[in-house]
C-alpha cells in the first residue's frame, strides 16, 4: 500500500473515532439536535400552507431547501474545526508526519460529513411524517438523495478546509459566515434561480450549492415541480459533473493549501495563541 493510501486509511479511522466521540459529548449532542428540532417546528407550522397558486405545499418546497442549506453550511463547520485544530497545535503535529495533511483532511471530511448526515436524518425522517406532498415513494428517489448528499459533501467540505486556512483564530470565524450566506442567498436553494437576473443566474450555476439544491429538489419533489427549473429539467448528468469537478478540485487543492499554511506554523506561534487566549479568559 502506498504511503498516501496509508494516510487516507489512517485519516478514515481517525474521522470515525471523532464522529463517535461527538455523540458522547453533551455539548456536541445538543448541537446535533437543536437546529433540526427548530426547523421541524417551523415545518410543522408550514405543513398546511400552499405556495401561491401552484398548489404545492409550502412545507414540501421548504424541506429540500433546508436540507440543502444545512449541507452547504458544512463548509462553515469544517472551517471552524480546522481553525480550532490550528490553535491547539493539531495541525502542527499533522505536518510532522508523512502525508499528514492528506490524512488530516480525510479524517475531518469523515467526521464532519458523518455528523451532518446524522443531523440531516434527524430532520428528514420526522419531516417526512409531518409534511405531505413529497414524492419519496418514486423509484430511485432515495438513491438520488443519497448520491446528491454524498457528492455535495465531497464538493463543499474541502472548500471549507481551504477557507479555514485563511483564519488564524476561532474568533474570526464570524467573517466566514457572511460570504457563505451570501452565496447561499443567490444559489436558488430557497427559490427558483430563474427568478434572478441573467448574470446572477449564471453565477449561481458556478457554485456547488445551486446543484446541491437542484439535486435535493429532484429527489424529494413531484415531477411536475421541474417546470420552474432551467430548461424544465433536473439535469442529473450536469449535477454529477459539476459536483464531481468541485470535489476533485477541492481534494487536490486543500492538502496543498493546508501544507502551505502549516509551514508557517511553529511551536512558538501555537504557544503565542494559547497565551493570548488565556489572557482573554483571564
């Protein structure tokens, strides 16, 4: 087995361990359930409302959007965890091992993606019982949902790692959420992208978030809902192509960016950040 594959295998094991630990920590356990429960409460009040004259239930239209947004926000979770690991010296230790950054990135993708999939299941399963008008009984609906989720996570999480390398402290992470929310706002996740000006419509299609939302809608909504999409098509082949391209690009660039960032790390810089953190606490 090549050293790179050994690093990936080690990273996978580490990611599984981190994922298991997140469900034994009371604080992280609350975070896993809090947002899905709040969204389920909102969906409950939307369950009997219709969207304009379309006849579609507002809750049925909202559920794929919420799932897509939560998946996209995994970029922020990845970035936050990377910044914390940078502060406590975890990245410095990873740098010291052969292919350490590849293993580190693999482990983080496994742990963050696993946690997100559980969070989405907490939202989706009760949501199917609350909301009517979904088309999950169609052949291939669950298979479509699965490959869209997996490709979407692989496409967005490495981006989060790259963005996280820009921030030197966890306190600066709030700056990341603004551009991510801005991209989500123009991505067409919450409304048809065809309602946007032409230049924004093209810009939205360059992002993985648009294709993630489109894939979610194709899996959960009835076939007639495709009428509001571009070309009145779910464009599955294009979805696979764009999300796959973002995933490959992310996994190629993220280890390079992380290695360059780690080269600037040293024991003294980690100690300095700890000292500043202690002074703030004091």
